[in-house]
């Protein structure tokens, strides 16, 4: 099963986006996004919801309760 960070990175790459573009769209720093993708940090609840909306996936998918986006 993929980790939260692996899923985030895969979603970003599948959309052809750079970390900089995603960070700008989410109003976070590139460092913060990188830490999420590397599983060094977890996003806040608010940021998790923003990620779900941005990537059009469920929170259940991102946190590993389901493998269906």
C-alpha cells in the first residue's frame, strides 16, 4: 500500500505539475509540500481538505482507507 506522501507525489506527477506550481495553488511553501510528499510531515485537516479538492480525490484515498481515488 502506498503512503500518503507517495500518493501525493503520484497525483502531482500524473497531472504534470511541479512542486512549485502545486505549492502556489495551495498557498503553501515548496518545502512544506516536499515534506508532505516525503512523509516528514502531515498536513493539517484544513490542508488535507484543500489537497482533496485540488486533486479531486477523497480523503479516504489519501489517508489509506481505500485504494480508490
